[in-house]
C-alpha cells in the first residue's frame, strides 16, 4: 500500500487513468465488433461503413497509448482485406 503522500496521489491518478483507458478500449472493441457483425451478415455496404467508423477510433487508441501502433495497423489491414473480399464476392 502507498505510504508517502506522493505515492498516494499517484495511486489516485492511476485509478482515474485506468478508468479512462478501460472505457477507450471498450469503445474500440465495440467498433470492431460492429465490423465483425457486418461481415458475418454479408452486407458489404454496412461492413464498409462500420470499418470507416472503426479506423479513426483505433488510431485514436494508438495516439492515447491504449493500443500498440502495429496492433492497430494489423487489425485495420485484416479487416480491410475482409471487407474488400466481401465487396468483390
């Protein structure tokens, strides 16, 4: 447990930041789930729209330090390929 005033303050700050990061991560997952659901339904237009909304959210997670840059790039790349394949099929 924190003993010094500084460590107590840091513990409080970490709680707040953790809550914000958790909310961001949840928001990103929701957007990704919407893309996945659109892909499963087979509707290319809806999947494309969902992907266009998910991309900035994922990249915002990168700038805020919630998601690693390469992880976001990989997810976007794979989802884009799947949406493109659905559109051409």
